[in-house]
């Protein structure tokens, strides 16, 4: 009778795989939300519409990169990018930027909150992946 234990290396690898898949799911969730909002945003003004298109494409690329194993550089870029998106979301809700957003003050909507929560959680998971790659 033998007991087979997983080595610490195998358990870390399995945990990292789960975290990578969860992070990829969050990146794809953020992508879908931004692309869902895209047509409505293009109607208001062009600049935010282009921003949402860029964010959707970038989140999709980040998600694909996470599925196939990402480098430290990609993880760092994903962290910075998602922090920038969250900061811009907060700024556009607090400060009135009618020249850029086309609105006196951007409304706080359920989709925006969902995307922001997904991006904050994604940053936490990317930080976890980055620290485990040392």
C-alpha cells in the first residue's frame, strides 16, 4: 500500500493553471462588456468609441496570452493596462469631461461596474501569477 502525494512543484503548477484560466476568463469578460458598450459609445463620440474598441481588443489578446502561458512582461503590461482602465473609469465618473466623453458626467451603469470589478480582480490574479513566477 503506497500513498502518492503531489510534490510541491505539481501543486503550484496546478494552482497557477487555475489562476491563469480564471484570469483569462476575467479578461474575456471585460472584453465582452467593452465590445457590448461599443456601438452605443460610437454614437455619442468617436474618441471613447475608439478607446472601447482598443480596450476590447487588448483584453482579448491578454486573455489568449493567459491561456497559452504568458511571460512576466505580459503580466506586468496587463496589470498596468487594467489599472489604467480602472483609473480612467473612476476619473470619468468623478470629473466632467464633456469634450472627451460627450456627456456632462458619465453615468455609473451596471455594465461599467461589472467591467471594473472584473478588471480589479484581474489585476489581483495577475499580481499573484507574477509573484509565483519568481
